C-alpha cells in the first residue's frame, strides 16, 4: 500500500511539473510573440536594409522566411506549425485564403498611409474594399528578347512566339497559369477561362510551340537570359528589370493581345501572434520613402503613388514597367479558378511538358 501511495504521489508530482513546464513554455512563447515579428515572403523580395531599419524603429526582432510558390506558402500556413504574422501571397491565392477563412480582417483604423496607394490597385475583385490585404508590389507577365538575335518589333504579341525563326530559342517559366494563360490570350480568350473547349484549344496550340522551346525553368531563367543562353523568354516584369540591369541588350514587351496584371499583397494569417507588430510593418511599408527604396532595390512596380514622386524619373517613366492606363485596361488579374479548373490547368500543363519529351 505504501508503494502504491508513493507511486501515486510521484505521478502527481510529475504531472504538476509537466503542467508548470508547459505553462512556462507557453508564457515564454507569448512573450516572444510580442517582441518578434515573423514574416513569410517570396525570396529576395524586400531590401534587407529595410528589415534592419524596421527592427531599429520598432524594437521588434524580425524572423524572415521565404517561399517559392503561392501553393507552398498556402500549404505551410494551412498546416500550422509556424505562426506567421505577415505573409505576402498573390491575388488568386488571397481569394482562396479568404474563402477558407485563413486570414484576419484588417482594422483600417490602425492602418496609416493607405491613401498613398494608387486607387487603381485598390478594391480589386479578389479582395473588395481591401478588407484582408494591402498592396505590396504589382507587375505584368511579358516577353524578354535579346536585340543581338531579335529585331525591334519582331515580337509584339504572344502569337509571335510560334514563329519558325525562334526554333529552340525560347525559355518559359515553369508555371501552369502563366503558360496556359498566354496560349489562351493568343487565341483571344481570357486567361481565367473555364470553358472546356477553349482550354482544349489552348492546350493543343501550346503543344505546337514545342519546337521553339529551349527549356522550361524557374528562377534560373534570369541568369540564362543575362548570359545570352537563349534569345527570348517569358517572364515577369520584375525579373525582366533585373535582367535588363545586367544586360543592356535585353528588352521587355507586354504582348498586345492581353496578359496578366498581378498583385502581391500583405496579409495577416489567422494564426498571427503579434497582430500589433503586423500593423506596424504594414504602416512601415506604406511610408513613401520605404516603398520607394524597396521598389528601386527589387525592381518591381510599387503601387505607392507617393513613392513614385520621390523615385528616379527614369524608372517611373518607363512604360515597360509602369504601363499606361490604356495598356493596363487590356490586362487581366488572375481569379481563383476553384479546385476543379485549377487541376485542369495543371493537368494540361503537365501534358504539355511531357509532350516535349
């Protein structure tokens, strides 16, 4: 009986100690959450000096992690584990995350500087009233060419990519929405099409592009074009700006038929631990000086109209990266296609890549 009593007392003591330990860990984590800000962003998508400046101004320690696709970002946040205070997904993924109740609604009373954002980039269909997101960067999808091999005016539209003179000369980014989308646009269809016949036509036309394709790659596309290992590439405007900075023979074209107008916006996942710190970061990035510095460092287009006034006019007057309203009117924002059609786009793209072999 004494042994049982001793065992019972020992078990109670262990339970008490474990409970105390759990409380201390939880308490410590809560304290850490108040002193730290955990940001989840695309790779090389903020000037590191701005992170240091933010830490100095706020006293918060920034934990900075990166992702390489919207899908990877979505999966990690959805699975939990790391409580991100800030994430920066693209428009169609924001739509999906709102639909699945993964984001905190923003209190606009705590946001300072929203009036600095160009009205053209507010109240988009993926987030009416910007209830859940604040614009960070925007841009287009287009074509980069090297003037050593391609004459000016030789490429003005998506359909030009199918020309026989570009055999084994073209690099594509490895992304279903972009590549199937450009084929849809070349046929005069929406890049958000949910018409099965249109998608089939686009897939069949895409297969005809195969002889011209040198490679389908990801981030390496930038270095390949800088090193002149291909004549033409399909890529995003910001990537094009980086390429052109390194090689003066490269030029960027927004195809005349239509193309993608994309947005990456700042959001707060529902699992955020430091909400006040997240508002501090949003307000910090809305400051014109910080937005201008970030845009000039990264090369993508800022939606901050106040920042444009203090940026290098040579950058802001370049219609390749700050296109006119007329050009923008021909562009489309990606919509959340839903699981059925997202799967269909991915299937057609996979078949296209297999068709090349």
